């Protein structure tokens, strides 16, 4: 495992720990979505334009998620889970 992969795994593990400790799982997810999107972009090496196309959203919508201005809805969250961007929330 190279250094970049180790760093990626460490950050994702830290975000998962944060989410698991929070009582309000949705609020925790809202705080971590921007970082998880950034990590996905870095890991895959795809552009923001390409990710917006994969998610079938506008570049502006993706920008809002990356900035933490908006939060993806339930359907989009499920799509992100299937793509490996987010983890499934355990209720």
C-alpha cells in the first residue's frame, strides 16, 4: 500500500469514527460529505465535471456540496453509497 492510499484510508477511518460517535447520524453525515467528496475526487483522479456527470447533477450543485452549502437528498445519498463515496448509515 503506497503512502497516498494509507493517508486516504486514515482520513476515511477518522471520518467514520466521527460519524459513529455522533448521536445524530444525519447531522454527522452533513458535516463529512464535503470531505468525503474531496477524498473521492483525489482517490479516483476524476475531475469535478466528470463526477457531476456521474452523479447526474450540475457542476454548481456539486460545488455547493463540496462547500457544505447544500446537502444531497436521500436518493443522491444512496447513489453515493453505491459508488463508494459515502458509507451506509447504520441506524
